[in-house]
């Protein structure tokens, strides 16, 4: 029995008509996403990057590669579902041959994601590299990240702490200009046109233009890459990229990147034969739960499985005696929960430069709405305790307090995090005023509260056929709109201000 024969038995032949019908929906979705991505990339490639854009693009790429590595390690990246692991991988067929197709598919996904990432970056900061060079280097980095994750899976190394530190370093580098330490006193979003709320216009090429608003954090708004001297001085990162349309000497850099990527891919392919059953099991369970959660439009199951995995990885904790009233104890317990899940605070911090980066590539009127959405995402990461209490009636009965008091106690740290996040981002984000920041903070807390207190999904809700689009589950759509509808209304309000 060979691996190809096993794969043929696992995947019986399907008529071509069914294959075409199965591929129709993904083709439409990918076509829409591709057209939107093409417009985003074209807008970025046709505009000139501001001085210091190379610094921003570099650390955005580091942030993207680190997040891709963390996601890959969380899923395995090579995994096998329970039935296939029990019947197929226990057979005398070589395990490497059975896992090789999934490994090659992962490499292809990494190459596609890596090739598309420079288009996302160019849509924000403009073209800092020639398109072919950026796509080639990006695809090589994507392959290297996936192959490195497979090699780490074989070595059974857990570099999540180091990766989290690298994410924090990338966020700090995006906020602080190169060569300057301290508070983020300049930001590229004010490099052209208006400098934001209360700011003045800054021409590209000007260095250290004062925004004379008393009390503002950005007292000196210039280019992100300026060090107080000429923009293209020797040694600056902006001078290394050259003109976006010229290849220059980048061919050797792309070739070296692909040599490293291919070497890591060879090492990862050789390590497939040594993957244990425990290495393949965790990712398979997570993939099955994610598929069910997406199919049923309910991410609560996925969140529960991720919480269980974090608890197993944590192992044990030191118990402490909490003193004070019940509300104080519950609020402090929520703080301990956040301390034991550092990824929540990491995502909260990683979203800090998001609105300002969007202000570089988009129109200023859109920035307040993006600020609201980013504030909601940051606040949602701090509301794990609120979601747990709202979704566990047994826990609420055991605590012996009214539901309203329990929910208010678990809103203390999400509300404080929302206020702090909005106050920090409003200080250096163009086109975001104090009123916009206040609406974002209050709206983020309100949307998180409405989503957390949403009743369990009733899949037997009413379905109405209008005669146009077929049966429409209006009842199900109304249940899922609790929270997102309020977010959309607040987004329109932000656009109107």
C-alpha cells in the first residue's frame, strides 16, 4: 500500500460538474477580494512614498511575518484530523508521504500571503520598493515563515513569548521615529496636506514643522524618517530603496531570500517523518472547531477551545487570597485573567498605530470610523471575563450577585482599556478629535457589552421568502446584528462629524 493509493481511497473521484459547482462560490469570493486588493495596490503604487515610509513598511512587514508565525504555530501548522490520524497515520504507510501534500499546500499559502502583503503595505505608505522585488521577497518570506514553523513544530519549541516580544518591538518602532527615543512626537499621516485635528499643513520635505497647538502630544510634526537633518542623508533607510520603478541591485537580495526559504523548506520537509501523534493532534482539533464555528456563525465554541488550550499551556498558577467587597474581588479577578493571557494585551497594543496608518493611505474622513472599529477590537480583547460570565448561567448563580452587578464589575477593565487606548491614539492620529475619541471609547464599550450579553443563537428563527433571493433567515440575521448594528450606526456618526 502506497501513500498515493491511500489518498485515492480517501478522496474518491467526483464528477466534474460537482467540482465546478463546488468551486463556484470560492471563485466568486476570491474574485471580489482580488479586485478590491488590486484597487488598493494600484492606489499605493501610483503615489509617492513619504520620507520614512521605508521604516514603516519594514516594521509592518516584521509585524505581519510575526503574526503569521504565531498563527501557524497555533494551528500546528501540519495537523491531521482525528479519524485520519487513527486509521491512516497508524498504518505502515510512510508518514512523510502522507503529510507532504498538506505541507506543500501550506507552503503555497505562505507564498501567496507573502506576495500579497507588500500590496497591503504599499496601499498604506506608498511604493518603497519595485513591485516585482516586493512580491518576490514577500513570497520568499512567506515560504520561510511557514517552513520555519514546521521545523519548530518538529523541534517542539514554544517561541510564543519571543514572538510576542517581537510584536511589541514592531509596535514601538511604528510609533517612534527612527533615531528618536521617547514619545511619538511625529507621524507620517501629517506629512502631506492637513496635519489632522488642530494641526497645520506640512509639506513633504519639511523637517520639524511646528504644529502649535498647546498641550498636544505632537508638538513637532515632521516626517517619520527625519532625524532633524536632510531626508536623504547617508545611512538613512529611505535612501536604500531607490526609485520604486528601478530594480537596481535588488535581484541579489531576492535571490538570497529564496535561498534561505528553500533551505528552510528542505529542512521542514525532512522533519515530516519525525512528527509525533501529539504534534498533529492539537492542530486537527482546532481546525475542526474553527470549521464548525464558521459554518454556524458562532465563535463562542472556538473561543472556549482556545481558552482551554491557553489554560493547558499555562499549567498551574499560584493561588492568592483576595480581600475586599465582592465587586472589588470580581474586578481584581478580571485583572488576573488579563495578566494570565498576555496575548490580549498584545493585540490591544498592536492596534494602537492602526488608525494612523490608515490615515496615510485613505481619505481623512474615513479615519474616525476606522478609529472606532479599531477601538472596538482592542476593547473586545479585554472582555474575556465579561463574555465568560454572560455565557455561563451556572457561574452567575454560584457567585450570588445580581446579573447587572456582575456585568458592571467585569466592565471595569474593558472600559479603562478603551479610554486609555482612545486617549493615546487620539494624541498622534490625524483627523481624530477629542469628540471622535470619546465616541470611539463609549461606543466600543457599548458594542462589546451588547455582543457579550447577546442571548444564545436560535437557529429555528423565522425564514422569509421574498421571491428574489430565496429563503432569507431574517430572524438569524437580527440576532447576529445585536452589536454590529450599533457599531455601524456609530461609524456613520463618526463620518458625519
